[in-house]
């Protein structure tokens, strides 16, 4: 298991906010803007399900996350439901899966799939760009697979996600180490953004079989007020000699 070095220092900056927030959601304006580009919304299907199953993607991610029967999990940016249906099978009839997306059409298609496959332990919810709209103290795990780089208001989004985790709950990110406007995010920047809003990185794995990496965050005891959050530098520098520890 590879874990990012606990002593790695990540820079955050007091970037002067834009005087004109008219292009932002009103509900996000108390939070800082991300100091980085944001990817355009991609296709709801990251790859074909057959191709993903050939490398055993979902099972590996669920194993990394220690998903067990009876758990309650959320699949954020669920899209066509690749993880939703597999999580539903893994947690079983005593578990629950909440599938969320901000794309109304994707939500409708996923609803038809859930109905067709008779997944009685799955519910579906429409989210917002700055708010996953998850119930408080509800989830053992929250998954964000190949979608975090598309979140246009990451500080507001993560701050509002924070209360949804149960005590001991974990947020799971699978993404690619490349610039945020190229459908990926530097894992050091990912770590910085999560830590600014009250999370701590527990586990990091380079995982070529997942077409990227796996990161697991736990919720800390408290989170800062929105005005206390400082945006991380989009080009955050890696400390000399810093990196992953095997």
C-alpha cells in the first residue's frame, strides 16, 4: 500500500477573489474559487463496461475501499451506473446505494436501468454543481470516480459533502494524474483541496489498472468556516524529494 508522505508540505495561497462573481452560483460565492481550470463535463461513460470489467476495475476499487455487505454508500457522478450496480451487488440487500449525478438525462437513464435490473437497494438523486445534496451522517463510503476534476466549485462541494459521512466514513477518489483541464488532477493538488475543507488523506495508490490512481480520505473532527478556506495553488509544487512512500 502506498501512502503519500505525511510530512509533505503543500502550498496554499491567499488569491485575491474576483470582484465579479456573477458567473458563479450564488450558493457558492461564500467559498473561494478554485485556483485552477475545471474540466468540461465529459461523457457519462468513462469507458465501456466490458473493458472496465476485463481489468476487474470495480472489484479492485471496492476491495481497496473495504466495501462489505450492509454498508451504505454514495456514487457521485454515477452516470450510466457502472459503479452503482456493482456497489449494489456488493453491499447486498441489507446495504444501500445512493446514485447521484447533475445530469438530468443521465439520472433518467440510470433510473430505467435500476428498475430493469430490480436493484431495490438503490435510490437516485439529482445533485448540484456546488452541492452533492447528500443526507447528513449517512454514508460509510462516498465514491467519486473519474469525475472530481469536473467539479466547478470544489471547496463548496467538498464542504457540503463532509457532513454526509458517518463517523469513520471515507471519501474515495479515482482519477488521473494530469492537468485539471485535461480530465485529471494532480494528486498533490487533490490532497490539498480536500485538506482545506476538513479531510485527511489516509491511503494513496498508483493504480495503472484503474487508468489512474486511488485516493481515500477520512473526515476530520471539524471543518473550517467557508471564509477560512484558502484555495490551493493550481500549479502546486511538489516538495523536493517528496512523493509516494511504498
